[in-house]
C-alpha cells in the first residue's frame, strides 16, 4: 500500500530522471503496447518480448515503433528450452535492463494503450523495480474497457481475437507481440473514433 515510500529518497538512474521530467507536459501521442511473458505472475515470470507502435492524429506510425526480444537466458535454461528462436530471430535482442531503458526512452509521456493493459504495465513495473526505478507514470487506456463502454457491457471481458472479429480486423496466425500491438492499434483507432476521443 505504501510502496511509493521506498522510492522517496532513492537515487534513480539517469534515464528514469529524464522520463519523469517529461510529465510536465501532456502528450498527444499514444503508444500501443503489447508484451509476451513467461506467465502472468509478475513476481516470478519474466518479459520475453516488447512491441509498440505510436499513434498520432488517427494514424499508426510504423516507423515510430519499438520491438525487442529480451535475452532471458536463465528462463530458457531453467525450462530446458533451446535458444534457436533467439539465434534465428532478426528482432533486436537486448538484456532486460537494456530493453526496459530503451522502451522507457521510446514511450516518454505518451498515453499507453493495450489489450488488458494492466498486465503489461505490471510486468514492466516489476522489471523497473529491479532497476531501482519507480512505476510507470503514463495514463493508460484498455481497448477491452473501451469496447465494453461503447456497448454498455459490464460483466464480460473479451479476448483480442474476439474484439478483432467483432470489429472486422484480420487475424494473422502468427502470434507475436508486434502482431498483437498492430491489431490493438487498429482496434484502438476504431474505438477512439466511435467514442469521440481526440
């Protein structure tokens, strides 16, 4: 409950100080966030990949994106998994500290958007904690919550595939953080327009 107290007098890394200083102004940029992890428990599971696209003025900017595979060698070793995926994959490969720092530099003060965004944010917050940083300060929007608000639904959650089908977004068989981030971006633009969000 008083988690924030432990960070009051702590000396934070420079990248974190730069990130915090950006919140003096409000951003008009949205960053669509999707992560893949070894499970859903941020206390014991690890991030395996992060993917993000920016959305500005109703356009997805593919060139303004971030994607990285995290080199979680201990996870692969402990689970007897081969690292062929890491060797063959052409995506940027970074250690967890490098990936988190790069992501924080990319996201800045943008509004985060995701499908069940809280789970992605919590995984990143636990990685930030390991770097002696605070928690993400970005506002966050969840496309599932937006869909439920638009359709006056209070008692159900929808998968990304269900939302994609409902809004006629093509579903690619290749399931990756980048693919999910792109689908989430398309869904966000549809929901944003229908809800009248600027």
